[in-house]
C-alpha cells in the first residue's frame, strides 16, 4: 500500500512539474509573440510613413503600442509622426503630443538615441534651445561611457556654431571607441567643413571600414577623392554641406 501511495505521489508531482513547465513555455511564447507582432506593426507603420501616409502610419504604431505597451520604438515612431505632422502644418497640438510621446519612449528606454535626437530637435524648433542642451548634457552625464550622447551633443553644438566643442566631443567619442562608425563619420564632416579634405577622407574611410553598409558615405568618399585630385590640379575644390538638423524618421 505504501509503495502504491508513493508511486501515486511521484506521478502527481511529475504531472505538476510538467504543468508548470508547460505554463512557463506558454508564457515565454506569448511574450515573444507580442513583441514580434508589435515589431511587425512598427515595420508596416514605417513603410506607410515613408510613403507619406501619416494617418495610416499612426494607426499601425498605435497598434504596436497596444500589442506591447513597453515597446519604446512604437512610442518613438508615434512621436516622430506627430512631430512631422506638427512641423509641416505648424500645429502646436501635434507638437505637444510628439513631446509627450518622446518622453514616454525615454521612460521605457533611457538610452534611445533616436528619441533623444528627435526630442532635442523639437525643443530647438519650439524655441527651447537651453532645454535641448540640458537634455543631451544630462544623457551624456548619465552614460559617460557611451559614444551616442557625445555625438548627439556634438551635433547640437555644431548647429549653433560651436565647432570647437563639437570637435572635442567627437574626439572623446573616438577615444572611447576608435572603430565607432558614427564618430568617425562625424569627424569627417567636421574636417570637411573646415576644408581639411585629406583628414576628412581619412575619417570617412575609417567609418566605412567600421561599417561598410553606408552607400551614401561610399559615394561621398569617391566624390571627395575627386575633389582632392581636382584641388591638387590647381582647380577649386568643393566644400560639403552643413550638419543640418533634420526631422526624425520612425525606426
């Protein structure tokens, strides 16, 4: 009788363990599934955004938030869309909504580079330059080992004419990570704008070595090589455009 009871107990314990394992697996599948569905909605929303169908894009991004309320990209994408609509129509309500959503994004991912950039652009556009600097300086102080805050802060300094501070920040970023493609590209832009074409070319090539998937940069390198050859031939060289601040795009 005791043996039979022990056998029954062992069978029950095994069934309970299997049930727990099954529930755990189901939870993992559901969690991953929600994220995958939300990402699918984000992708669809970006396609609509790029096609200029902003209302439909917002619907996709809102669906992504419903599917995964912690998806920072979905909040950023909504913010970027409202930002685009607000800037193009001078609609203060849309711009306010964009600002709220940018902050919702950062609440979920305090290291979201695109979101920091978008929010900084919005603050500048709404005549709050000081708050934009405060935002990016705070991010840089919170993540001193990251190159992204330095590069975004350098971009802002450059926009307001402080090339020296921008250069210093980019140099710091390169010291932290000499193979950072964005940092080397930013250094190339600064050097090119200062007329240091050979140094700019070197920085651009370093950026391409770090990340070869930059077709626009590869084209720039070819153009710059031609400019240097022309300059050495005694003809006037070309200068690049400024580091223009642009509206954010969904990620």
